[in-house]
């Protein structure tokens, strides 16, 4: 479904990502884990055309989408880091933005599905996004992304700033989406939650891929944070 080949991204003289490759098959969950500054958001933004790749290629369903803007990527939706909601827009208006250019019937069908998944939003359709709690705002950002009826959903730090209970709610929703067959690329700083949820993982450190594989063993998982923090004195790959 998605293939990223030798992708490199620079911000001025700063190398954010260097020759990173990955693949995601339909229905799969890939977790991209790493500490702050590892290049996780640069990877997602380059896939979505929100950051210019210095080199490399991104293909989706066999089509080269490298550098294309997100609104032209039919089948892909993004929940960005920090949610990025317009505080003055209502919940209903925010969901409408996520639907893009669809007719009224398609919009109503998509919204009905979103509200069935997030019933807390149904009673707040006229409420401004800026007045929602952190958990509610996260559900709205997820709902906005799902209004596009994507086949691949990219999530950049969906639990950032949330309480443990709200973070668990997010992962419960992601589990439901996985069960519905949606393909997920999950960028997450909470390494333990991400690795416990995903089918496969990619570890980034200082813009480099330092590990990749399927669900890790307990021994591997215990060494991941040490590797990502740069305290791996042996130099061994954790995978």
C-alpha cells in the first residue's frame, strides 16, 4: 500500500531524516517510535507533502506521490501533531472541513459514522473547538481525519499531552479502526504503548532508522529506550 524509499529531509542545514525506508501493507499497523527530535514528524510530513524531501520516493498503491499536497492524496488522511484545530470553528464545522469536496449525502453518511464512533461529539456539534477538553479535542481531530474516508491514516503523536485514561481511550479507538480494516501509521513517543499495539515498528534516532521489525520480544523492548536515548554502549541493533 505505502512504500517509502530512502527518504531524506533537511531543515536548512539540519538533517532531520536520512535515507529512511518503510513499507505498510493493507490492514497493517506500523508504529514509528523515537524520542523528541528523532525525525518522526519529519517523516510523516514528508509523506504528506508538508515537508520537502531532499531525496527519496513515496508511493501509495503503486502511484508516486512524492511531494504531492495532502489534499490530492486520495485515500490518505492525517491527524497532525498537536491536533491543529481552529478554535473558533464549531465541532460541526471542523468535521465538515475534514470531508473535503463531497456532496451533502456523502458528508452526512461520513458524519453519521464518525458520531457513532465518537458519541461525545454528537452533543457538542455547535460548541467551538477551542472550548473542548484535551481528550475531546483529540477525538475531534481523529473524527476530522476520518471524515475523508481514508484507507491509510497517519497519526502524529495522538496521545501528546493527554492523561493516561485519555491516552487509553485513543488506543481503544485505534484498535477499533484496525479491526475495521483501516491501515495505520502511528507516530508515538510513548514507546511501550506503541510497540504493544502495532504489528510492526520502526525506530528512529537522530533522523536514522536504528531498528525495525515485528512485535519485539520482551528482551528487545527493554533495550529500545536505551538505544533511542543513545546509551547503548554495545552498539548492537535491538532488532
